[in-house]
C-alpha cells in the first residue's frame, strides 16, 4: 500500500475516533480545521454553522468545483468507537459513513498534488454537518445557498458506495406521530384507551399499506417511545416515521395515505397529532448528463463497473435545484449505521484514483 493511502487510512481512523453525532459535530470539526490549516496553499474558513470551507485556488477564472463530505454520524456520543484492523478491513462505528469520505477530502488534495495538477478553477473542499437523521440536510442546504449555480459541479462523497453513482435523489418525508389519552390504572381503568395500544394499532395500519416496488418506495417506523409503567394505561406515546420514494408523485400518494390513517385514528379520548420533522427534496439530472458520463468513465478507467442509482444523500439538495451533482463512493464495506460497520482497504486505491480523474474531468464540463 502506498504512503498516501496509508496516511489516508490513518486520518480516517483519527476522524472516526472523534464523536460527531448530528448537531454535535464541533469537536470533529475543530480537528479538521487544524488539519486543513496545516495544508499549504489552502485558504480555510469556518462559517457560523460550523461548516469548513478549504479553497484551493485555481489558475484561471474557470468555474469552481465543490467537493463535500458530511462529518456527522448516527451514533450517540457514548458509543464505543474502538477500531479493529484485519489485513483487508477496518472495523469501527462510522468508519465508512462517513470518516473515510471526510479523510478523502485530504486524500484528493494529496493525490492531485502528487500528479502536479493545477486546477483551472478553484476547488472547494467542504466538510459539512447535519446530513444524518433529523439533520435534514441542513448542512448541504447552507453549502448550496452559498455557492448557488456558480460551480461547474457539486461532487458529494460517501465512504462505502464505490462503483455507485447517485444521480437521482430520493424524496423523503419524516413525521413524529404522537398519541395522547387520559391514561389510568391498568386494572381500575381497564377498557379506557391506552396511548401505547392506540399507537400499536396505528403502526399495524401503516405497515399494511401497499408500498410500490416500481417506482420504488419505502415506509419505516424507526423509533417508538411511550408509557409510564407496566401497570399504567399510557397517557402518551409517539413514533418517528420515514417515507421515501423515487418519484415525487409516488411520495405524495404515500403521504396522503398516511395522513388519512392519522385522521381516522382520532376519536373522543384519543388525540393524534403528526409533526413533519424532515423533508428531503427529490431531484435528478439526466443519466446521460456529461457529469454522469465523466463519473462512469472515471470508474471504468479503474476497471470498475459503474451503477447509476438513486439515494438519499447530500446530493439531494443541489439535484433538487437543478444543479449538476453526483454522489460517489471511495471504497466498499458493510454494516452501515451499526456498530459492526467496516470498510475494505484494498478498493480504496481505485476509489481515490477514480475521484481524482472525475475532478479533473469535471473542469472540462460544457
């Protein structure tokens, strides 16, 4: 393994060792700020929301590129972040999503310097926040608000998606659904409504909805809370619901079905409220867009098969605004969003090479 890749993997583990749950990324950002400032030729700034912007000045007035990776993870701050190495893998919560991609912001810089590449336009290396969960892509919204349509392209990095090119962003809507009742004693008030029972019945109706497979959609109840004690009729219970679809019309139809179930669940003594806690707008560019073609070519040059796909990533924001953007991966791995997460180290060489070629190619976009 080359010295560059060894340094890249070492940096990825250093990043992974710093807790960075969504809304609490400050410690990780402080570390990255120091690393960016130690790099020659970069102009580094941090905005009020914490996002880091490292500008590598270009040699001309060519349109800039924005290359971004999200810093936050799904893991709470007390998660055991110990890593385990094998000859071919690194295991650790958040190592693939998204520590290796954040480290690749530096790896890209190092690799391009090794090639004596001088960017025609500015390259902005951006470490942003609030991609995961209820962060609702707030970080990428701020990035795109800043740059707008000035860049030739937005390139979004994810750690474990090598070979996949996300050119379409899934539409997502998320709810917190709360049921409230008077509650009471499990024996003395038996027969009165329990918020837990009502919520369970509502979940049964939600999961019985027909979810289309083409165009694809999904429904997931990811969080449930409620109740007071084993012998109490629960006065309050709530859940968090995630709806996704490839097409806006499919998502809208699913939203209407869910909201109908919620309305019908209300009755005297049972209050049901639904709060929208997240919206990720859908968007896409054509599969034959020049940026997509360059991403495919960059992978093929490394002997990798490209797969055009859709997903819910930071790319949703530029794509929803009609801006050229793809999300690409650095290596392969598994166990994303679990404590068993891991990355494969060998494919990283080709992943980084494909990224550097994509960056060089993106400056030639029409």
